[in-house]
C-alpha cells in the first residue's frame, strides 16, 4: 500500500520524500494540506485514540442527576449499596474542557467518600490516607475503628455526622469523589484496508461535520419540552434532555443561531418548537428550531405578554444618540452586533417592528420613565433585523414614551430629498429620514402592495412605502432600474 509520512497531520504519500533540492531560503510548505493517497480498495474511518474506563457492568441510577444528589442518595437511604456498582447521567456538569460531556458520553460514577488531607490524625488513620470508601455504612465503620470517634451509629446521616467532632470543629473534613465513566475526544482519520470504513476517502472523512473528527461543539445539556407544531404545546409538554453548543451557565433565553442537538454527535434536533418553560420556571420562552437544529425564532410562552425582540446595540450595550445619521462615522447603528433582548407590543412571530410600536425593558411591558417608575430601555437608535424580509433597519426610540418614532432601512437608502423654499412646504410628518418628494411635480400615484398591506409609489429607482396611511412615505427601498431607464417593478 506504500508508506505514509504524516507531518503535523499532513499525509504525504509514497515511499520516498525527496527534500534534497530544498535550498536555504526556500520554503517547504506542508501545512494543512490534506492528501488523499487514493489507494485501490482502501477506505477511511474516524478513530478515537483516547478513552478512559467505560463503567462496564454497572447499573444506571436514574433518580438523581447531580453530584450532591448522588451523595445524598447513597448516604441517606441506601447506605449499604456499593456506589461503584452504579453510574448516573450528569446533566449539570457542563464544561469547556475536553470532557465526557463535550466530546463523548455524560456518564459519571460516584466512587465514594474520602477523608480530606488536613494534616490531622484522622487523615493519617486507616480511614484516611487517600482511601475512597464506596459504601456509607463501611465508611462510618472505618471511622469508628480509628478510636477518634466514640461509637458513631452505623446508620448516621451526613447531617448528623457534621455535628460530631472533629468534623464539627473543622479540624477534619471529608468529600464525595466522582469520575467520568467514558471520555472519547481525541480523533483521527485512519486508513482501513478494504471497504469496511465509513468513508471512501480521507477528504470525505475530514469534511464530515457530524463525526468526532469535526469541530462538533456540544458544550451543555439542556432540559426542554418539544412539540412539532405549536409553541403553546411545547410550553406545556413534558421535559426531556437535549444537547446544545451553548456554554453553561445557560442564558435565558438562548440566542438566534444557537443549536439544539439530540446527542453528543451533533445530530440536529427535530424541526419544531422547544421550551424550558416546564423545566426551569424562570425561563418562559419558546424556541423555533430549523432543519439543522438552529434556533430561528424566539417567543414568550405567555401569549398575553409582550413578545421578546432582538435588537443590536453598541459594545457597551447602549444605542447611538438620536439626532444623527444612522450610519454616522462616529456611531454606525447599522454595524452593531451586540445583541440585547428587550420586549415589544409589536405583533407577529417574530414581531415586525413599525413606527408607533413600543420597546420595553422588561416583560411587564411598562413604560414609566419617571422617578420610582419602571426601568426603560435607553432612548436612542438601535439596529433591528427583519428576518422575514432580510433587511436591517435603524430604529429610533423616543425619550419618554418608549415608542419607535423612526425606522430607516440600513442598505439601499434613498437620498434625503431637501424641499427647497420655492417648492411646496414640507409636511409636519417628514417620513423616516426627511421629507420624501417625487421628482415630478405631479401628484403621487399610490399603489397597494398585497404582500405588506401598505401603499407605495416608485420614483427614481426607489420604492417609497406609506405604513401609517397618512400619505407620507415612511421608508424606502432601492429596487433598481429596468432596461430603458425606468424603475424596476420587482418588490425586494
């Protein structure tokens, strides 16, 4: 099959690598170049090279899923059970390190109890010295055998043991000890003789983004309820465990683009609706999940509450000040990338923001800017993404009423038309960014748009929309020109 030279994960095929002609000043580049040797009858597989004990032969304890819960389970009501005969699924020990939870199985094992090394007599006794006692009953028996204690009842509970010297005085202490059952996280694409491998080429193996060889980011386990059709049902259904690429502690809510997975191999969760509402009382949201397991929409479970809306602020969480252009050189609203999660009375899922809608700081949807009132979102200009149309908007929030008073599209802005003194006077409603005025002196011929429900007219390559029906354009979109110089008729 020929020899394979592997330099820094670069596979070089052939029996001889001739580097004699590489002179001083020349560069031999062998970085990040995947080479498919193309041997006939060969296949490739994804092989994990690091693996710890898999807890073979043990039984799952499914009544508790935390370290404190496991310690309580064995020391309070199951004092004669051997802890190492069991394993449990740890749904809370999220970590950024290469661990079972991230790259393999979240199985964990409770090894037992060990005397902490405080340099005292108890640690140096037969009960200490680093010995892990895997049964509470025998742990207490060993403590009695030290002579330091006076006939501690074998059925004593941890809460009572804490009241007995030297534990009660703080001279001695003990800790429950845990370990991961199985960790598989170091992976390589390896050649398999014959066709039994999962991949027909090394390139195919390396490019598979759903195997252990890829950057599959499973960082936490998340408790959610699911429904394939309705948010309302997901908010009330029974919870089960899923996985996510979000690092714990999990925020509430998660963000658009975060992922929900079925397992640690990044298998996308089914398309539909997921909610932690019945799992974590403090997080009353519903996530709509797409085909790749990504969150594509976020709403509140309570239909009578205001909807959550995602806005974008500056890195300090503040908007640009009012009274300046949206794309000002000193503060460009349209380049904001810092997500914030206020609330709005705008309808829709996701909500569609219009002039006249309100943005609230909290889910109680109150706007009381006076002293002692409710907190309000800082007035100014924020970015909002209309995911239904694919446009970014600059919205301006009023100082005292929490109301959206301006809405300007970030790309394709029509030029502000200045009304000259010798023409008709500007209306008191100047639209979104100045008085809109068609190039013609004739009256505007408005057309009804069935898709948006708004009136519009086209002029000089722009489409002007009247949202509130007052005969004044509220925002414009560039639609380009048709051949011959006329404006295009395609609605963006």
